C-alpha cells in the first residue's frame, strides 16, 4: 500500500501597487488638512520600507516587487522620482501631469499591471493602495485568475476617501492610520510675511538751521491761510452765463491775478498732491513679480528635460558658460513660461533665477563648474 503524499503548500507571492496621488493626497488631508504636495515633504524611501514591512506581516509570503505609480510633466521623472526608480525591487510607473496638476494615465497603468500579473500567475496576492472606483474592473479581473486583492487605504479625517464599491470587491481591507504615516510626512512652514516698510518721517532740522517753511516766509512773506477749494458748482460762475450786470469774460481776459495767488504759489500743493518720494516714503512696486521658488523649480525641470533628451554628448553646446547660447536660452524661457502659465519677459531678475537654476541642475548632473548669470 503506497502512502498518499499530500501536496506541498503553495507559497504566497505578492506585489504592492501604490497609487501615489491617492496616498499623498489622503495623508496630507489627514495630517495637515492640506491638498497640495508643495505644502509638505515625504520621506519616500522610508515610507516604501514601512509599507513593505507591513505587507510582510499581513500576507506572509515572498514580495515580488513594489509598483510606484506617480505622474510627471511629459512623463519626465523628477529628481525624487529618479531616486525611487533606482531602489531595489521598486518599479516606477509614470503617467502624465497636465498643466492643471491632474494625473492622466495612472489608473490605466495600475489596471494593466494587475491584470498581467494575475493572468501570468506571477502573484497569488496583490496589495492595492488606492481609492478610485476605476480600480474595480482590475480587481475583478485579478480575482477571476485566482488572485487575492488586499485593499489598503488611509484613515480619513471624516467620511470616507475610498469608493464604496472598491471596498466591497476587495478580499481584505486595511487602514493606515495617523500613527503609521506621521513619521514620513513633514509640513513645510509657510513663508513669513514680509513686513511693510514704515513711512519715513522727515528729519528734524538741526539746531540753528531754519526749516523750509521759515525760508519761504523770509523770502515771500507769510503764507496765506490754507482754505479748501470751494465746490466749483457752488462758487465759480459760468463763463457762458455771467452774473447779472457783468460782461462775459473770455479766456484771454483772465490774467494771473484773476486766478488767485493760491493757484500759482506753493501753498496750493497740499500733502495729497505730493508723491511718496516727495514725502520721503519708498515708492510701492507697481506689480508683483513671479515666485522665486516656482521659477527655480521650472528651471530645474527644463534642465532635466534637456539632459534626458539631449544627453551628455551635447553638453558642449552649453560650454563654456555661464551665458547660455541664444537658441537654448530662448528654449529655456519658452518652456518655463509654459509651466508657470505666465510671462517672465518683464522680470529681468526672474529670468536670472531661471538661468541659475538651469545651470545648477546641469552642474550637478555632469560635475562641471558654472558661475551665476
């Protein structure tokens, strides 16, 4: 009689699939009540390690890899995304980021990868960190191939931040709470408001030195008392309709004396008629220029795009620096204005920030020295 050999247990193999737009937005809302990535920093390396350890304790199998789904302008990775792409067992997937900051193509990439892994029996389990209802067809397709889908979400400050149907279709549901996420997110303090310059007071004259008013009185005699100008509709007679008993006066018959001494002398100039510079006050800028941080980020992004498309072989096009060739300088300005959605032509200083940021990115990439524009 032969012994019946029991089949060996199947070792679980799983992939972690992270919708970065979801986890960042949900964590920013939970921790800081903000929605923009510009308002906080993320320690991405340690966050991925924490998610991997958490999955290992729940699924108890072999990790195939981590899929990191994010977006970038023209699908050109940022510096942080390039660092993530070099991490072991991490696959960077990039969608497109449009001019309004919206991610395009990320959901489709998640669905395609999940279905492909399930169809080829590459995984037995999939950990999905997402909240969009568009993930439901991918979950259903993976389950049809025998894959268990474990949905992870971020603790919502109120209500829910995951589609109800997505929660229903998943095999298990896990919530990442505030204590889990807090060590990896840091709030960027808002810029301090620049205090307005106080109005400069006129310096007091030194002892024994006559003031301007005293000098005027010595030369021209005492000033007549200042009286507010009467309303023209009440006090000034009409030229076409003179007062009764007087002939009409034409413009040629009005001499300087007819206009009154106060209309020609300095006493007619009150404080309201003097500009800020006449009172010793700094003139206010006529308009605000672009934000320096946004301009420098645009310069770095254009430089990064130039490096990826042109490559190291074309670095001689930039040398010797720091003055950019006219063609590249124009391309830098045009591409930066597209990203910023505003013109930099009226702001010379902003264009210098842009060039300096461009050179700084090139210098880090190729290890060459450059001056400031």
